C-alpha cells in the first residue's frame, strides 16, 4: 500500500468514528507499541482490548497477524461482544484471544481496557504453586488486588468464561495459571501501569529465586496499607501520572501509532 493510500485510509477511519473513539484508538495503539517496546509481546498471539466509549458492546482489538509494533489507531478492528466485526475491515481477529477479553468486558463494566500477555517471567510465576510472592515493593500492588484462574487449555471454550469471571471477581490483576498475566482497568493508562508493575514483580521474583536459597517476605501489615500508599505516590492520578510521558516517548521514536 502506498503512503498516499495509507494516509487516505487513516483519514477515512478518523472521519467515520467519534472523537472519543478516535482518542481511544490512539491510546490503545500506543499501548500495543509500548508492550512491543518493552519486549513483552509474543509475536501475534496476545491481545489488548478496549471498549469503544459510550457503547456497551463495541470493542477494539488488534488485527490477527500483525506484530504489536505494526498496530495503528486506524487498523484496530472493531467487534461486538460475540467477536463479530462491526464495519469493514480487511483483518480478522484471534477467536481464542477475544474469548478471554469478551468475558472480562461483559462481566466488568469498569473494565474499559483489558491487557493479556505471555511474558516469560509472567508465565514462569504463573506455573509456580505459590504464585506471586510478597518479596518486592512491586509485588505489593498486584498482591493487594490479585486473582488466579486455573489453566483449561487454549481459550476456545465459551463455558470457561463463566469460571474466569468468577475467579476475577472485582480484582484488576489476574494470573492465568500456566498461561500468563492479565490486567483490567477503567483506562488504558491504568491497565498499562498495572501490567508494568505486575510484570516487574514477576521479573524480580524469577531473578531473586535464581540467586537465593531463601527469600525475605514483606510483612502482611505493610501489604494491608499498600492501596493508600499507591494513591499517594501517583497523586491519585493512577496510570495517568506516567501516560503523557510514555506518549511523548512514542511520538519521538515512531509516531505512526497515531495514524
């Protein structure tokens, strides 16, 4: 496709959607690029989804077959709760990927954005019987709001959705046993920050376990106060405290995500 054709396609999508949807597309594409930038992607096999603003059953997700570094605001695919495309798109989506995301979106109206990853460290911790351990400051934030879901095979069975959302409850962090990590939040910025912190906690845990025979656990009373401490550290802005800086980084390095 020529550069003129790409420009026309971007302009076409932008003029067909609301300003709120376009901004969500830009933020979601940015999230994909950041995941790729940090090396947390898995070829084309994981997903980040977001609800289209002011809708109940319209969602944006990545085109199946594109690397995360190729995702743009324009090529995100709009689908309904059943994973069926809304409007014209040359791309398909991964049905297994949307099984997990649609379950969370349907059960949790506050889950405007859902991130699911297969990082090496995340999968490694998910395979450990004790799961995430309270051994780092980073671990305390997910541990204060963490759920687990047992592995049931490749996520193609609609019946698994019931069990997954029951396990998730009102948590914003989830470890999918033998599978990977999931976060959800009311904004893309919050979901990304949650994933960043949980991924870092998993990285620390794997490194700590490789270098020590015993690990020092943080006392439960400190864990109990971590939510209030989090609000203080981010000045109650959540992921918004870092998101503008992350967007500036992307605009400096490769602004094509916003096309």
